C-alpha cells in the first residue's frame, strides 16, 4: 500500500482544473520536503472571491 494518495501524483503532473466554485481556477502542487505537499489554487483575474479578499472585505 502506498503512503501517498494518488491525488498528489496527478497534481504534480501539471495544472488540474478546480479549486474555486466562482471562477476557472486551477490547482498546482509542490513538494518542498518529503511528506509535505503544498496545493495552490490559482484564481482567474475576474474571480469575485479573489477580488473581495484583495479589497479586504473578507
């Protein structure tokens, strides 16, 4: 049995669609240390959630 979920294998292959219900976001992952996975959500420029956070209203 693998100690690493298959989800991370797919993210390391390249961008994966998803991550935000309000825009065309995509996910990427990096492994800075063994066993540590950082998943990043990249929102598009017109995302209302990202704009509201940038404006400080969240």
